[in-house]
């Protein structure tokens, strides 16, 4: 209570400074009048009271307003001194802007990925995403997944205990707005009716759908749309309710528009929400209803943690139920170790391991911080150099009675002001850099809001203030040290030795941090090169794949399609620039198919998790894609529609697994049943990658001729091997496919395109580190240059004397350059130690190169040294050109 | 620009910090205006603690900022407008702490002096 009284008093003095001053004046006047009455003499009373103006001022200084006023004076003074030195100001502002900009841009991305909760959601902190830890992966390494089927969901609802506190949904970012493959794509979510009340998502128009409309078997085709979708597709029409939107061939009646703040709970905002009951099950889901299928595992679940429930308890109950379900529904291969793990609403703060690109994003803040430190070191350096020049000014101020703490505050204010000014261009840079980063990290997400929002602006100013204080305090503390008399007497040129030691220390720091970044960039560049040089079993940069997709019910009969594709293939093969054309059931590394088989002593059932996969390919497929035959030969006959020979080609891994120590060629494989006819192995090919560029264990693969044994009757994809650039072949194939199947939509990919995501983490690391390392190098260059040239300017007199005494110019040059090089060498030593320590943080992101790789570090060090020499050349040249006469006279 | 000296009792000749204690002690007797506080301190010390009376006002401002005393404008017995200061509960507590700290200090000093005369 009393404390509040004090606060009220302070606030009153702050808000009404005039009234406060009036009160104090009146009080003092009253005091003196009373005293004069008692003493009988006004003069005596005045003496008794002391200097009234001084005490009034003292009282004023005690108020917040007084402190604020002093700060304003400091700011005005700082502003004047900033304007007086535009060159210096520009340099400091640019350096700081660079540091703040990099940090703001990286924060913009980190905020998006890991910090900010989705908009329009009520109490996001009590919402949970269900993650499941599985132990049945092919390589035996546990992995996390959010994927659920409906039977699992029902068990999880029972574990939570209240179905209204849960929601099931599945997001699909490539739904067709219509039934034709040519129709534009939209992003939709199939969600249970309680999705909206659970999230607290409100509508701005109409309503959301009810449980009755989301009943399986009698689902109603209604949809709720986002406000953005209303703007873009209905022109912001508010009579949109009752209109229809076609999704995958079904017309949905729009019944509600969501609040503009809500765009779903994923990074990619959604356009349309539809009842879960309206989802169409894929053809391979057996039984009447997909909700009984354990293979329809494409759903994610949310629940809200109520008071009195704990994550641990729900996880425990859910885990027990799911394990029991596994034993009942998958008696063959139950995952009896699976664990349910509740995670926050924010997808990437869950238990799942981050992918390489996201991991790099999370390291970004560290890199940005290093840039900030380098920038601050540079600014401190510039400020120190200036402080030496301003020593005279400071001494006079101190001599005139300015207190030292006030001087420190004054100088800190100056830097703070510079930093805040720098935040403005930094934010401009960050809004550009943030969207570039966003696009680099998440190319698949289409963003609608600007990269820089309120939170980023606040962060930028926060970090600007921090940087301003950091960079301002050090020189300010330094500059209030000089003794008055000495500084007043001495010429402003003679600087303190300890100060230049500090300045050299800062350059060493910069060089060390820069070396660290350069090492990082070198490591990523080498990793990228290593990954790109992995032999994946395909001539990836020469391959183009193409097929045609049809709307439901418009596809030609399989035989017609097959013949057509073969025809297009032979026509394309005749074109210049296309070396060969083959056919396959799917693009390599983009799909899988299994087929049970039996051999004399073994069967596909004996393969635990890495079941062999089958591909239907034409005889020239191996030569076309660049897969080498190790033994034997490819299929006999031609891919001409005649009945295919009963032949198989297996890969090396499968041959070794099935017939260890024996010759695979000539062996029999029986498909589906042991009694089916023998398919003879005619060749063994090298292992090709199946899931990714980096695959520790080779996948088991076998190949059969087109039209043989497979469930899919046709080989739908054409493979072109091109001689030159892929563009011409792509265009030719698209034209040919469109001509042949006018109803369909050709889809064409180059293998390079398909593989790009595989190389992305390394490319990303290489790009980011190189860009940031380059910036740091420039800043370090400026730092070395300014320190060395400042040293030269200070020693003009000495150089003049030495030249007059006949010193060799080359000696002077060597000495000056040596000074720059010495600082950098010290920096390199420190930097190597730092890089060795920090290497662990990126070690998991590298490939084929050790985080302590000496060659990379040596190259980075060499680069630093070159920069040191370059930075010192100009000052050295200037030192050698000192005119002895004028240098001596200037003293 | 004024020197930013923040020692609590400038130009007082008192031990640093004692003026606050004296003011609190005086106000613990009842609500008084500034002049009365000054008079009380001066009289009850038989004129020994003669400080520049103006130095009282920064002290009063500081005590108010800390919520140790509060003030209100009122009328004196002669009908003149004056600001009256009252000690708060927090101020009472603070006064108790300061007095016991001061006692300890006095005791320590007198012990040192006592031993010095004995030797």
C-alpha cells in the first residue's frame, strides 16, 4: 500500500511536472516566509535556507521527469554529435544494420517455425498434437509419426475420455478444384466437426458444420472456407454462403467463412475445410468403410488438455490401448513397443527429429548472433578510434564539471541512438532477407503474410538496444578514464597504449569469429559436393520422366493407354537429342510396389521390414537410366506388346540375400503362390537408391518385364535419356502426350528436379554459411583496415622521422602489413579453437567430411590471411608516402 | 548541467543518511509541514544540528518516492496553505530499521573509542 503511494507520487511528478514544481516552489516560499517571521529578518532566513534554486533543481532531479529530461538532453546532444560526423555515422549504422538485419531475418524464420502459435486459436498452450514413436522401421531405428488410422483414433479418444475434447483431421495441399487433373489446386482440410470448437476457431459469416453433417455414410457435402479464399475466389462476396466449391469432383456447399485470423494450424494456410465423412477412400482400402481400415493411416489428432488431466496419464493410457490394438489388428507384426507422446500444437516443437533443413534453420540464430558480435566488435573499434580523437573534448567537459557517470551515459546514448537508427534499414533488409530465407527453407509453403511482422520489429529494436548498449558501454567506460590534466596538455593524437591493445583484441575477435563462419561454410560446401557425387545408380542429370493423368472415369482402357505410351516412346526416340526411351511402372525413388514371391528355399515373408520391391520395366530401362548389369543380361524380346517372357532381373543386394554363395542367374522365383510358374532370373544389376540419396542399407529390388505379374497392368511412365539439356525433350514429350491423350494432363519431371529436395539441406547450409561468412569477411576487412590505418595515422610522426633517417620503404610497408597479419594470425588461432568446439553443433548436418577437417580450416585461414594483407596494403602504402618535412612540422 | 551527486544529504554536515532518519522520526510524532520538521530537528538538538533547511526538501521528495511518507495540502492554525507530511506504515518500519542500525553503529564507534582511551 505504502509502496503504491510512492509510485503514485512519482507518476504525478512525471505526468504533471509543472504542478509538481509549483508545489515545491510554493512550499519553499512558505517555509522562508515563516522563517523570516520567526527570525524577524528575511535575509537571515534566506541564508538559513540555502540556495533555493539549487534545492528546487535537486527535488526535480529526484523525479522521473527529471531523469527523463536528462535523457532527452543526452539524446539531443548525441543527435548533434551524430550529425557532425556523417561518414562515421554511416559506417556504424551500416555495420549495425547488417548485424541487426541478419538477426531479425533469422528471427522472422525461427518465430514462424518454432515460436509463434497459429492465429485465431484459443488457448493454444493447452492444445496437444498426438505423436507416436514407432519401433517397426526398416532400419530398426525408432521414428516419430503423427499418422493415425481411425481405429487408433477411437482408442485415443477413449484414453482422453471425452470425445468433444478431441479432433481428427487430415490436410491435403494438392486437392483439385474440380475433377480434371488440369484444374487448379487448393489446400483443404478434412476435419471432424469438433475441430472448430476445439480450436476455438470462429466464423465471420455463417456457421461451421455439425456432427450430424459429419456422420460416416451420411456425410453432407458442406464446406467452411477461409476468409482469404473468399477474397480470392468469390471476390469478397458476402453472399458466398450457399454457393458451391468443387473439390475433387464433388460440389460442396459453402456454409461458413472463418475469421480472417484463422488459416488452420499448419504453416501452410488452408482454403477449405470439409467434413471428415466426405473423404473418399482410395481404391485399395478394402471393406465398406475406410474407418475400419488399418491402412488408411493419414490422419492427425488434436486434443485439449483439461484441468485435472496430465500429459503423462493420457500418454500412458493411450499407449496401453494402442499396443493392445496392435496385437489384435496386426497379429503378424504388432508394434508392441509403440509410445504415444503428446506434443505442443506447434508441429516442430514435438518429439520428432527435425529434418536437415529445419535443423539448419534452428542453427541459424547462432550464426546470426556471431554476425552480431562481429558487427559489435567493429562498432566498438570505430567508437574507440573516435574516442581517442574526442579525448580533448571529454577532458574539457569533465573539467567544466560534468560528472563521469553522466559522460558515460552520454556516450552510451550516442551509440544507442545509432543502433536504433540502424534498426530501420535493418528491418528493410530483414523483410527482404526473411522472405528469401523462408522461400529457401520452405519452398513448398506458400506464404501470405509479410516476413516481418510486429514481433520481428519488436525483436529488431530489442536487439538494436542490446547491441547499442554492448557497443556503447565499452568505449564509454574507456573514455572516462583519462586523467584531466594529462589529457588537456597532451595533443589529441597520442593515444593510450591500453586502448590500442583493446582495439587489436577486437580485431582478433572479429577474425576468430569470421574464421569460424568460413570454416562452417567450407564444411557445408564440401558436404554438398560429397552428397552430389554419391553414385545413386542413375545418370540423374540426363533423365526425364513423363506420364499422363486423367480425371476419374476418363482414363482410356489400360491396353489403349499402354499402346499409346509405347507409340509416343518410339516417336520420341527418333528425335535428335534423345538417346533412348524406356518405360517403367513409376519414377525411380518416387514410388514403391510389393509383390509376394517364393524361391526354392526362401520367400518374401522372411524379409522383416525391408520387403523387396518390384518394378515393371522395358528391356532397355537399365541402359537408359544408367544402371549397370553386373552379371547376365536384360530381358529377352522387345517391349512391343507381345506377351512378355517369364524373366526377372534382381539387384545385387537381393541376389546376395536370396542365394548367398550361389549363382543367382538361372534361379526360379514364383510370384504370389509357391505353385505359380517359374520366373527365371536372367540378370543381376547394381543396387540403386530407393528412398533417398543417402541410404545406408541397399534396398532389395527386382525387375520384371512390362505387363508381367504386376498388379498394375501397364507401365505408365516414359523415361527419356537425353544427350544435352533436358528442356527440349521436356517440351517434345509434353506436346506428344497432349496430342495422344487430349483429355489427360501430362506430368513431366526431370530426375534432377525430383532429387533436388534430397540435396537441399546441404545446399541450404552451404548457401547460408557462405553468404553470412562473406558478409563477416567484409566486416572483418573493414575492421582490420581501420585499425591498421588508424595506427599509421597516429604514427605519422614516427614514420616521418624514420624516412628522414633513411629507412627502407619496403621495411615500413612490411612492418605495417605485418601488423595486420599478426592480428589475423592470432584471430586464426582462436578461431580454429572455436571452430573445433562449435563443430559438434553442425556435425550431424555434414556428410563425408569431419567437422574438424584440417583442409577446410586451412583454406579458411588462408583466405583470412589474404584479406588481412589486402586490408593492410592501403595503410602501408600511405605510411611509405609520409612526407618527412610536413610530418615533423605538424608536431 | 548539474553534477549528478546522489549522496543523500548535501551540505548538511550530518552523517550520510541520517537526515532521512531524523525526518522520519520527527514525522512519527505527527503530521507536520516542512518548516515545522526543520524547526523540530533544530530545536530538539539544541541547535547542534543546524543544516541548510533547503536540504530538507530533496529528502522529503526522496522519502515520498519510496512511499515512506505521504503528503497532503492543508491549512495551518493561522489559516495558511501548507503541505503536511505523514509517515506511512512502511516509513515506520524503515525508521525502526534505521534506528537499530544507527544504534549498532554508535555502539561500535564508542567501543572503539573506549578501547583507545584505555590503552
